[in-house]
C-alpha cells in the first residue's frame, strides 16, 4: 500500500496565502489527472485511510476496496459497505444490522469518489502548487486546495498526483480543528468488466437487516 508522509511540511504549507488563486500550473496537473481518470470505463482500487489528531497521532485506520463505473460506486471496508447506483446511496452497517438509504447528492459541493479523481476542483476551490514529494518511491506533485466556502468543516485539501501516471495517489483533508484524514490509493485496475447489479443493495443477501429510508 502506498502511503504519503507529509510530516512537518504542513507547518510550512499552512503559511501559503491563496489570495483567491487558481495557479495555472496546478490546474494543468489537475486537468491531466482528471482527463486520465475519465478515459477509464471502470476502476477498481484498494485504499487505506487514517484519522489523525492535530498532534499527528493516528486515532483510527481502515483499508478497503472501491469499484467505480460512470457515476456508480461501491466501497467495502471490513464488513461495512456503501453502494451507489448514481441515484441512491445505501450505507450498510453490520454492527447494527441496518442499512440507511439516501438520495445521491450530485451538487457541486459534494465530493464523491469519482469527483475526487476528476474535476471537483473546478468551481469550489482555490489551488496552488505545494512542494514536490514522493509516494512509494515515486515522484508526486502536491496540490494544495482551499474551499471557497468558508463554512466548510475542513480548511485545506492536499492532493498528491503521480508525475508519471497522472493519477491521484493520496488525499489529505485538514479540518479546522487541525485533525486530518489521509486517504492513500494502493493498487488500481482499470477497464475490467463490472456488473451494474453490484452497485445496488440487494436486501435478500442480508437477511434480518433493517432498512432505514431517509429519502
């Protein structure tokens, strides 16, 4: 699993003033990564995420697999699963034997898994270049992003984009409290056949599960 260690770099990056910037160099890298991802019919990837407090202590770690096809996706981490057919989202929690059902939010401000790899940055963020780094020994560009909406719960988003493959390898979300969530992409397989049925929740496979419809 590839992992990005930014360490004390955040102390220096935090001093960068955006001043409503959209750095053209950063945009070119983001656009290239977006175009590369959009060229795939399907994507299957392993991932890991870690929650850290403001002092950098890891509070929780999880890993899983994500499948994406168009605006559809499913995510598995442990026994927890999330399904979306692009219109509806089912969130299955085995500990409570419950699945909650919501409408998929397609607003510009919502970051879906697909948007994280494509053009979510186009309207809602300012962005500048950070210092280059390495992930798993590979050179990456760091893009520092700041939401235009100051009411967001997070203040910064750091994307690591592989210079050679033009793919997103890591995303670090920094909350206003200083807590961080780090998502790291591991292996990635593209254009493998994925049946549409795997992006919806099949209640017959989960007997005894309570369905909580919040739509």
